[in-house]
């Protein structure tokens, strides 16, 4: 019997979550056969078997997160198992003994961490009584300080178990109401399908909570006249597609303008590190790629060194990899600034959440035709909003405004005659 | 049965034991002719003679030392220290001699002696006349320290102390002297040393205390009962050695414990009670152990508002009880 351990899927990766098991106990597998999908940060990777053999026990269930090096399943390898049994009788003796022992503990109605309401203070006696009577504390109404479950509360539930079920409608209400009216409303909504939060969704959720709780966001928006950009791109796009084989997107022009401007305003290309601000030398632009229910943020490395064509090529490649869920952690690490193509789904204004630990995120909105006054005359122009979110610990409105204004000027100056995509 | 005060109950116990046993005698400052500064021994010299109710010089180590010698020779002395703080010059006699005689002589000698002393504040006595000093003696095996909280216990405990064959420190709360009155049986009865007493049975929280604070806690519990709160009050009665069993039973019963003493908080009797509960009742606790005590300042102040700030009173206990009930 051999164990397969949680692999280390990246430099700074310390744990991984089993997203999906591709094998079941009893399956015969060969070396390099994929056995499960593991998710770290925002990458899903298949873990290959390192042996030929038969899958024994699955030790880590789908959705569980374990540290690198923790055994995730056992494999019976042919020949070797017998060999081991002969040479190491002592240790083999120990195995059958330890297995029932584990089962014993599993059968005891111990209260696991999962049964404990999040952030709640549980007193020793309540914990003990919940264990002895196999009570899920999430189902017990608390009447103590801040809704704490008191010994009396749990004794009442032990006497009358039906009380536990009434809790959801009744006692959680006053506590929830204090927090938010919206939550209260949702209590009256008929529940539909329940979707477990695992894998990429959980990773996104954690990252977003970290970003929005840790970073004090500030926002600003500028309206940019993209008429010249639209004209230029329209003149180039057909020929470009013919010669290069992929689309020349507006988005690539914006990334190029941002990458150039970051060179002038390096503070927007920095990271908050507690007691210091680290200004990043490389300009690596993260872009958001959505597919189905997942969101990936791959990176265009050294975008300032690329031509518009070079950027367009990378955007195209990363987007198709994302749609096929083939992005790896290498594709997604190292970003220093995010440009988000919110215009792609028709948005005209949005407030982006900064991609931690970056300093800012720029949302490129839809280009729409609008009446605009130029020299006291009304003209029809292609207008686009650029929305910038900044980490207010690092940046103030002034530098953010200067940065955004420079991007605006670069976009407005684009022309067929003077702008080269190569 | 007659309703008598805490002070009269102590007087009656002394009178009863002196009448019953010729070996019992009293010694202390002004206990004879004056009948004691609080009049606890009033009339006893007249009744039993100068040789059984001795006025001594102002020398506490002498009072206690004389008592120890007499006790070792078979007498049953009851020494009075005028104010509890005055006992400090006699601590060497008490801790090193009285407490250790039985151990040191391998059981050949013993010291059946009682030392009475009024303690406690709330009487505008300021320093030297208001402190609690029981914790000084509460870590010396060989001693017993009792503190009655009612006239009934005062009489029964003093009789037990006089009849005990080892040294007993008997601290009486001077504010309780004339404040507390109740019907007390005449004649012979005892209250066991080393046994705590549930003064009020309840389900919501347990308050453990001793001395005058028992009365204060009962008042607070009475008020809270009108709001439907049910408080249990355990009176330690003997603060050394502690009645661990009763403490554990009462703490486990409610899972929420408030410890009250008018002594300074740190290193008080309640520190030990808290440790007993922590060691034995963790899995039955429903809240952190709470303590209410005097602040850690050198002495009870004289100024009335400052004395109020220092002293435990029914209002402070009620507030703390409610906090624990609502936890």
C-alpha cells in the first residue's frame, strides 16, 4: 500500500483543494493516469498517479483543503504490497489494529468544527452537551450575550428537540436584522437549488473578500473620446485579421496605453506590503477572462515591451485557454496591474475590486456613440468611460487623476497615420 | 427563640462555652473591665472573674504567644485582637508556632486556641480598621480560618472553634455586629468547620462569597428574583481550608460563577476558589469565572465616596450578577 500526497503546485503554494476525484476505490490505474483535480489559488490541475496499481482508500474528500504533503489516497501497488507484508510484519500488524480504532472515534458523536457556528463563542459546557447529545449547534437558538448559546438554551433543545428546527425562522432573526435588512428578506424567500461553494468559486470568494476588506478603495472615472481609435481600428481590422489570423481588438489599444502610462506613473504599478510600498519593475497586465461560472485572471507579461499586435495576440491566446479551462498558475501569476474589459458585456460604468496585492484596477467600458459639444457645436462621437479603482493607502486622487488623464490623452491621440500596431 | 444580633451571638457563644468548660478563658486588649471596644465580651469578666477574662498589654505577639503556651498546657484560650490588622505583630506566633506545633512534635503537642478579630470595612474606619486580612493566613496548613456571615453561624462556628483541638482564626465582620439580626437557638449547637453552606438555592448563576458580602449578595439576589432570575448563593463560612466539594457541586450546577470578596482582588481567597473551579469544572462552565472584589490599592480610604468606591455593596453585586446572567 502506497500513499499519494498532495503535490506542491507552485512556488508559494502551501495547500490544495480536491476539486474532483477522477477515480474511485478499486479502480486500476497506470502511472501518469490522472487521479484527481486539485485547485490552488485559481488554477485547476490534474494530479497524475506516480504508480501502477489499484486505488485503495480516498483520504481527502472533494471540497476538502489539505496542506502540501498530506496523503490524499492510497494505492495498492502490485507485487510490492506482498513484499512489504513479508518484510515488515510488525507494521502490517499495526495497520488492522489502527483502522478499527479510527472507526471508533468516527462513530462517537463528537462535535466537529463544521458543526460549530462560525465566529461563535461556545462555552465548554455547551460544547460537551452538544457532543453528548449529538446536537448541531447551528440549529440552536442563542439567548445569551450577542446571541451566544447558553447552557440553558441547549438544555431546552435536549428536552424538546423540535425547538432546534424552529430556530431558523425565529431566533436568528433579531441578530440578523441588526446586521442587514437584506438578510432578513432572504429568510422569507422560498429556497431553490443549493450550490456548494467549492473550487474556483471559493477561491474567487476568498480573494474578493480579502481585497475588499483589506484595501481601502477609492474610485474615479473619466470620459474618453475614442472616435479616432474607432476609426483607426476600423481601417485596420480586416487586413489585420487576414494577415495575422486573429482579431485586432479595442482592448489591446487600451492595454498598450495603460502599459505605457504605468511607465510614467510607477506608483500605480506597486504593491502594499504593510510597512512598505514595493514599486514593481515589470509591467505585467492582468486581464479578466470569464468562462461559464469561472473567472480567471491571466497575465500579459512585460506588456510595455509589446506592440499592439503582440498584446492582441496574447489576449487572444489567454482568452481561448481560459475558455477551455487550460490556464495554469504560470499564466496567472505575477500580475502588477489589472485592466478589465467590462465593456465586453455592455457595461458603461463599474467599480472594480482591486486584484490583491495590486494597487489599482482599470475598467474599460463600452464604447458608445454620444452627442458631444466640441467648439460650441454638437458632434456625434464614440465615447468610452474609463473607471479606475485605487488602493488609497498607496495612491491619492491627484496621481490617480494624472495617470487616468494621460491614458485618456494617449487614446484620444491615436490615429491611422501615426499609430502603428506593429 | 429570641432575635439577636451577630455581636450578641458571639457573646452568647463565649458565655456558653465559658460556663460549660472551666478551661475556656479570654485574653486581649480591653476585653475585661471595658468589655471590649465593640462590647463583645461585655460582662464576662464580672461573671467569670479576672483570671478568665484577662486585660493584656498592647502587645499582640504577647497575647497570641501567651495563648499558645496556655493551649499547649491544656487550656482553651480565646484571644481577641482588637482590630484584625493589629494581628500582624503576632503572625510569627501564629504561622510558625501555633500552626506547626502538632506537626513539629509529631502529634505529642497541640494548640486548641481561638483567635478572634473584627475585620472588614464600610464603617468609616479607614486604614488599620477596615481591612480584610484572611488571605495572609489562608496558605498555612495547620490553621483553620472561619468567617461567619449570620448570627446563627457566628454562634455555632465559635463554639466549634473553641472545641476544636487546633488553632482556629475567627474573623467577625465589624459592620455585621449590629446590622445582622436573626433568631438564634439558645444553648448548645455547633456549625461544622470546613463546610460551606448554600444560603440560597438557585438555577441561573452561582455566587460564592463569605462574611458580610453574603448578606449583600442575598439582597441583590432578592431584587433580581423579581425579574425572574434565580441566583444560588454559597457561603464559604470556612475560607481555609476550603470546602472544595461544595464549591465544585455549586459551580457545576449553574455553570456560571461569580466570586465576591471585599478583600483586594489579587491573591484573595477568591483566587483559590477560582483555581478550584478552573481545575475541576471546565467542561461544566457556561461562562468565564467572574470576580468582584476591592481594588488593588493599599487600604480602605476614609473619605465616604472613596470608601464606597472600594467597598462591595448590594448594587455592585447586583450589576455583576446581571452581567453574568445575561452572558
